[in-house]
């Protein structure tokens, strides 16, 4: 007969391993789930524009903010636009690095109301890649999108007439090539 204490230890270790595995897998799984379903206001991504353009109009508002400690200035160039559902829209956000050093940033985004997240489809976006701005550099970054015509038949989303696309930029480590350049610049200045 097996020792009950050994069985309890084995069960506890097994439970810890399973819980650790679930915790490790939860972040990528949740990210995938949100992108597929639009849950939490995460927009869809497509390779091209919509096949159908409706006569129904929808207003899209743009919002930009910075995470605490991010030294850039960041704002939408245009605060809102109105377009037909299914029509491809193009909006720009402006970022400026007022510092004397290169700064890398990455943008997180969401769409509100959350019911519209799965119907707001990005074709191309600056948020798909990290951005590096040189000292004093100012750039305009595009986002190309459309609102999926299926929104008009969705039980909850069909009542949405205004969608807000929000971005928050936060500072990240400089890519390797830029980090080396910054180190060389620091040595030259000292």
C-alpha cells in the first residue's frame, strides 16, 4: 500500500504544475480569443478592404494617450470622421519625441463600445510594429480600417452609431541597433 503522504505530495506537485501551465498559457490564449471574437474591444485584422459598402453611416472617433513615463507627445490628427459602413477609412496619429535621445514605443489599442470591437477591422496600422523616434523627430502614423457590414445584423452591435478607437503608447527598450547607437552617442558626449 502506497504511503498517503507521498500520494498527497504527488497530487500537490501535479496541481502546481497544471496551474503553472494554465497561468503561462492564459495570456496568449486570452490575446488570441480577444482578437478572434472582438471581446474587450479588440479589433479584427484583414489583408484588404470590405467586399460590401452600405449606405448606412457610422462615426469613428480617435483617441490617443501616453502611459506614465512615456516622454513623447501623441495625438490623433483628426478627432473624428464619418464614413459608410464597409468603406475604407484612413486616419493619422502624430507622435513627437521632444527628448535628446531616441525613444522606442509600442501602442496598445482598443475599441469602444466593446460590442463593436469584432466589427472594427484594421487593414494596416502603426500599432502592428514598435516605433522608434529620433531626438526631435515628429511623424504621422497611419491606420487604415473599415467597419464590417455585418455590424448591422448583430443583435447588440447594430445599435452602435459611434465607435471610438483608442491608442496608448508606452515606452519599450530600444531595439539592439538603436541601443548600440545610443551608447556610442553617450560616450561621444562624455
